[in-house]
C-alpha cells in the first residue's frame, strides 16, 4: 500500500476535504432530499388519503374546512449513495504508468471525499471477470480497509463488453444515487461506452465519468510495419502504419473524444478528462474547482 497510496497522498486528501467544505459553503449543495409521508424536516405537499395510510399524517384542519382527507408529505434529507465504478479491463493496464494505478488513486480520493462528507460510498469493479465489490459504507473509519481492497484489485485480460458488465452491476439493484465511472472509455466496440452510459441513465442514476488516457494514445506511433495485439480481445493483426493510416487514426480518436464530450453535454453527465501522468490529487482538485462530483 505504501507505493500506491503513500502517506503524503493521504495527507493531501484531507486538504481536498477542507477545500470541498469551503466550496460547499460558497454555493448551494446538491439536492439530497426525498418526499416521504409522516414526520419529516420540512412540509412538501399534500396527496389524497388512501386506505392503509398513517392517519397521523392527515391534515385535520383541511378536513374540517372542506371534508377532504389529505395527507401531509414532508421532505426528509437522505444519505447520498456514491457508487464508484472502477474500469478493470485490459486496456487500463496500458502505458507507463499504467492507467489502472491513477484510476485506483482517483477512486480512493473520491471515496474519501464521500466518506468524509458522511455519504455512503461503494466500489464496483467493471471487467470481464467478477471481483469482490466494496459494499457501500459510511464513515472515514472504513477508509484504510478500502485502500487495502483497492490495492488487491487487478486488471483482467480477455474480451469484455462494458455495457454488459455495467448491466451485471445494475442487476445487483444498487440504491439509486451518484455513479462515478473511472475509465479510459475504450472498448472493442466504439459504441460500448455509450451503451454502458445509456444503461446507467435508464436506471435513473446521476452520472459522472473520469476519463483517463495517455497523451500518446491519440497517435498511431512510428511509421512502419507491425503486428499488434488488441488488448481487449487478444486478437493479433498485421498492419502497415503509413502517413495516411496515422492521420486516419488521429482523426478517429479526435472524433470519438468529441462524440463522448457531446454525449455527456447533451445528457447532463459530468465529464472530466485526466492524463495518466497527472497526479491523482490534481485531478481531484480540478473536479472540485470545475463543479465537483462530490462536495
């Protein structure tokens, strides 16, 4: 744990928590209220009384005036459930440093901010093979156990449909809340990441995505003749990289990035891009200063 989560990293997380508190005092916090009947914090609305409802919630003053049985509804603040989805597919092991290392640090930082904010935070691994999730919990006392859990996580070789694995996580019926997906958004199918995001939207979660890339992933590399292995499928192919191929690759990456950015803008998905060489704490600080996933 010393290399992935050094002591100075943990100290910096506390500084980010203080920054989050300062920001939240300077702007309205995200709504975390639900309408419940019965005793609550603040009156919200009325609805018609139905057999089986609690008669203590009837507004008898209204009944005395117009003989209508109306139930008083109140708003009650709830814990925010923060679900952190960690991409464990093979492409996350690419590069130096591997994208998977800063991804785990970012997940740890987001979990810390949530736990310090008295929210419930859980971590699920999105990959071709099942890995034990970290069930939603609350309180900073659980944080060190979470770090040990993250250090034990690995990337998984083999074909993987992002939408399918996100669907399997949704099948576990997680409580509706905030889902933050830390991923490179690469899939064997160009539509895969978008289908995964669609599934999260249809499940009515609030969504954020932290997209981790290496700068040189946008380039085809040196010109020449190569055999390359598709990391998500293991398929080996021969390819000649000339100027036309390199230009086409560059344009395809730019088009994909633009498509993802536009998707997130259109559907209200918080989107933060991060380079794998950027310190995770800096990524987390940017997320707070640019609007924040948690705050």
